[in-house]
C-alpha cells in the first residue's frame, strides 16, 4: 500500500474535525473516546483478522499472493495497534480522573498525562484514517495537463494561456520538471504566447498526478476583457484535463506491454496517419511529412502531434498521449461504476472535466473553489503559481480525501446492512 506524499497533517486534522462534526451520522452510541468513525474501525479490525489468517497460512508454507497482501495490510495494522494503545490509555486516565476514590497523587499524575495522551490519540486516529483510505492508483505517477479554451471566444483563449503560465510557474517554484509538449493557436500554428486552442504540458516528477489531480475540471473567469470598450464584465471558461503519464520502462500496473494494464494499446486497433504539418514553417512544413495522427478505433480517441520537426519525436509524443488518455478513460469508467453504487449514500457525484470547479474574479481579486468552498483574495499570487495557489489546491486535496473517507464508510455500512 503506497502512501500519498501530498496529504499533509493539516489535511488530516481538517478531515478529523469534519468527521467529528458528523458524529451523529458516523459514530456508534459507544462512549469509547474515539475520533475514528465506527465503520472505518470495523474495517480496520476486519483487516487485522485477515492479517492474522495470512500469517498462519504463511507459517505453513510460502505463498507469493498471501505475502503481498500481508505487506499491503502492514500500515493499517501498525496504525490500528497505535490507536488501540492510545485509546486504552485514554480510557484508563479518564476512569482514574472521574473515580472519587483515586489517590490525590495518582490523580495529579493522570491529569498531567491527559493532554499528552489525548494528542497521541488524535495523531493515531489521523494515521489510521490515512492508512485505510485507498490511494488513487495514479497518484505516484508524473502527469500530463491539457488546457483548452471553452465558452467565451478570444477571452477564453487568453484565459487558457493564463492557466498554462500559472501551472508552469507553480512547477518552477516547487522544483517540478515541466515540459511544454504542445501549443496550438486557433489557426493551427504553434507560436507560443498567442491565444491558444490547445496546450499540453508534462510534469515529469514522481507524484505529480497526486498534486494536480485536483485541477481537473472547468475553470471560470470573470473580468473585463482588454477588447471590451464599455467596461462590461464577461464570463469565460477553460477546461483542464489531468492525465497520468508513464515512462517506457514502466512496470507493473503501468506496463504498456501488459494486456491487463490501463496503458496497454493493441497496435491493430490504432490507425496511424502521417501528414505535412500545418501553419508557418517554410520549406520544412511544405516538403516534410512530420505530423502524426493516431486514432484508437474502438473508442474513437484521436491524438495529433506536429510540434517537433522530427516525425519520430512527434510519433513518440502522440503514443504517450494516446496511452494516457486511454488509461484515464478506463479509470473514469471504473470510478463511474463505483459512484453509481455509492451515490445514494454518499450524496456526491463524480468530479470530472465537465464540472465548474473554480472561479477567478478579477474585479474583486478573488478566487473561489466550488468543491472545498475556500475563497482567497490573492488572485495575482494564484495566477503567478504562488503560495496562495498551494493553499487552494491543498484545500481541494483535503476535500477529495474527505469524499474518499465518506465513500469508504458508505461501502462498509452497505456491506453491514447486507
């Protein structure tokens, strides 16, 4: 079981406070001093029981699958043991303090230890919740970020360019390796800086998908365009799609040669077209067939690439992008199936590329994320990829984790009812 590098302690504290506020819904009537929802606690104890059975099985002979499962359960078992120890200590101290027959000296010691033990229990609760929440299977990977203008004409294209520069600045500030793979204007040329029709950047750092996953969706801007003569505020939008990216030497679930992998593509199902690049470029464009278009016939997903003067490089980028789009599509299909089961209990639809997730209001210098509910007024710092953008993104990652916890609880409660 992998850990998520971008889930910080403040996120877990926020989750814990949220779950505490929802105590009536999630907790049992037990007076046990716990901040872990009872359904999650039942799941942890079920895993502990299975962990014991796997240990007994391995004692009688080695089994690779059992050994792998045992290793995946390890973080949950460690967190559960720490929680149980802290919970027992908290119960003992509380009992001593409320017992009128407790010796005064012992009472003083118990009172001194109470705050430390309460803090230890809170930390153990956060660790147990974190260990139980399933990690997104792409969280550890690099990513591709696709940006396209939506409704709003030329203003939408300008805003899409603003978002591109925002993410590039964010990556540079956080020492994340970023490469511009594609930049196309409305006329099909690749002149950087002009209003764009599509841009793709690769963030080639481990864990980048986990960092940027929260950015997928429709970003809305409210401002007075430079071309507006009457000073009226216009509303435009741009869409952001975040895809997992893999390297050629990937293994396991990301192995492009494994038919069971999300990234596998049957070559017989892809139509490959080679053509001359469009737009400016002189004799090279006119005489050299360097542009590449790939069409995955079963899904009709089409990828075109013409940024490089080299046909092999364009083909390599196109295949990478096609695999990433297919992997994301397959993953989204599984998520939709899971959401259909959980929605009646959780009450939240899947966040996707069609949802308006954030509004950037220039007149009020305000940025509001519609998922976490956070509003900040440092718009210039956000657009510059600064710390304020970090704060907004962290709030959404925390929100996503809360939804994962809710889904897990709903799954456990549903299983109990059946």
